[in-house]
C-alpha cells in the first residue's frame, strides 16, 4: 500500500493558521456566508450582518469586523475598497468595507465540501480559460446525448437540431439569470421605426450586451473582444 508523505510544517500551518478561526461557531457561520455567495465579486459588512440576522445571529458591525479580521489573518478572505452592497439594488449613499474569499479560502471550502460529501458548484468567477473551453466543448455533446436518450431511438438531423437548440422559454430564463443574478448582461429596447412597428404587432426587439463585470469575466476566460456591439433578439408574447 502506497504511503503518502505529509509535510509536518505545512500540516501545522494548516491547523494552527488557516483553520484556526474555524474552531469558532461564529467564524464558521461567516465563512459559510462567503462560500454560499461566491457568485458575487465581494460582500460588504452590511450584507454579512443582514445574512447573519436571517440566520438568527444578531451582531453589530464592530463584532462582525472582529471575526472578519480573524478570517483575514488566517488567509481565508481579503479586504477590498469601500463600496456599495453588490447583492441588491442599494440606493443608500453610504459605502462599506468589502470582503471576498481568497483562492486559498475557496480551495479550503471546496475540500471541506468534499469531505462532507457536498460537491461545490463552480461559479463563473472560479472558472479559468481552460475549464471554460472544456465546458463549451462538452455542452453540445451533452445536449445531443440528452435528446437521443429522451427519444430512445433514431432521430433525423432536423429534429435533433430542434431538440439541442434552446427554446424561447429556456433562453429567456438564461438571459434573466445573466441580468438579475449574475449581473453579466444588460438589456435595452431596440430603437428605430421597425422596432416601433413590431411593438404594435406585439413583437419586442431587445438588445443585449455584456456589463462591465461581464466583460471582465469574458476577457479573463476568452481573451479581449473586438467590439461591444449589441445583439438583437425578436420576442413574441
């Protein structure tokens, strides 16, 4: 049986530095909030306070900052500039300290999830270019596999094309998620005479493009784009 060598110094550092604050129930609760909100670029102290309150934990910002400093010292999170909350349409004029997981904090969370048999779902901010390309290459074969599995028999190319392409409802749901949840796409009503005529017929022409945040994610995964033109989609009621 193969024996695995463990570096004693690294093992001590793991438990005495990186995992040390997680001995506390309160620190674990805050760390879990970060893990469950990885789709956002950062969390503010206000958002952490609100999330704790939803879980029945009432702490003021001073107490929360003390726990955050412990996670910061352990290398699990990092502090950013003061900004407005990212998880909702915040209309207030105040800004708050921002925090986010470090790559180490994300990896430790993933390993913990594996240990307790919870498979973490990767988010856009966690993917790298190679992973994104692999997913793109697998997406169409997976749709073909699913379509032929549901058919359980022969299917011609025309029917197969119809099955693997997203329908209007699926596309609308995906766009809605990109706009409202991931905040990587923005939409506007198309202008011009044709658009006004189509609206009278009950057909909407909306245009879409990446937000600044979406462009940053896309450039990290696929490289710089050539332009920022809108893509038009015609929609019937």
